[in-house]
């Protein structure tokens, strides 16, 4: 019973490099989310997908792009990584955008040098 | 922009004590509210969800309530155990599941 699976768990990038964080859920949820967690700050929403085929900006979308590949998968792309994007990234899913609790993955720790 | 405050930031209690964690929102128009626990280096585990039509939820030794008039929520933990040691996060949304998170209360339960 995997729930929400994120890859990779750890990544080190140099400034300007690009990478994609992958997320998959096996709970048949309609809605998926990407958050970042920084020390001393609450989790902040980057992008979300309320349903397959839709994506919307959250609180801190600059520097990121997302793709809802299908109902199960939601990826987050950093086109040109910056040190300010050093963070722990969490993917989450819920049954619907207005219903159901959020279930989180284990997180992806990204360091940008 | 919604701001979420959790008090206290850290709490240390002896095993067996009952305790209350507090969470407040600058915008009291909360749609959904969810409490989570986070263990070091791990993801968030959902504890309780209070949906738009609800005011309270209970699960085992945990009880969460939401006062929509004041924008305040409390998480009550009964008969605390060392295994309850973790960081507790509250999150509230003003629409759907677009949540705003607090910075958490770090709880230590001493055997």
C-alpha cells in the first residue's frame, strides 16, 4: 500500500541546472499538490491540480512548472535551479479538491549549490 | 494572505499528561482544517480533518475542534505517550484544499 511516492528522495544540483521531481499516487485521488518546506516557515503550496487535465498556481509558483501526466502522476520541474530553491519538496493528494484529507509523500530533499 | 500561528512552538510534558495545542488563523473564514504530525526527516501524517460543515473530530486519544467565529483550532491529546513525540502541524484552507500551514509545535513526551 504505497500511497504517495516521490522520486528522487535526495538531489544535489548546481545553479542553472534543471530537474524534474516525480510523484505518483495509487489511491485513485483526483487532486494532487506540490508543497515546499523551509526551516522556520510553514509548508507553502507551489502548484496544484484539482483534477486530471488542470493545474493552478499556488502561493509560490515562480521558478517552477508542473505537469499532470495522468490521474496518478504529477511532476514538478525546475527549469533553471537557484540556491533559493534549496528545500524539502512534498507531494500530496486528496480525493477531491473540496473533499478528503491530504496524504503526503515522504519528501524530496533538494540542494542547489 | 492567510497567516497561521501555532502556540506553543515547543512543549515538553511527562508521560500521561493531557495537553492542548493551539492554532490560529488571521482569516477566520476557514473551509477545511487538518492536523498532521511530522516525525524528523519524514513526511506528514494526517491526524484529523475538520471539513467545511463540521466543527469537531475525534480519533482515539485525539480531539480537534474549530471555532470559525475566531479562526482558532485546538488539538487535544489525552494521556500522552512517548510515541506521541513529534512535530504537530495545523493547516487551514479558505477554499477547497488550498491549505496554509503553521510552523508547528514540537512535542516531547518524557517517559
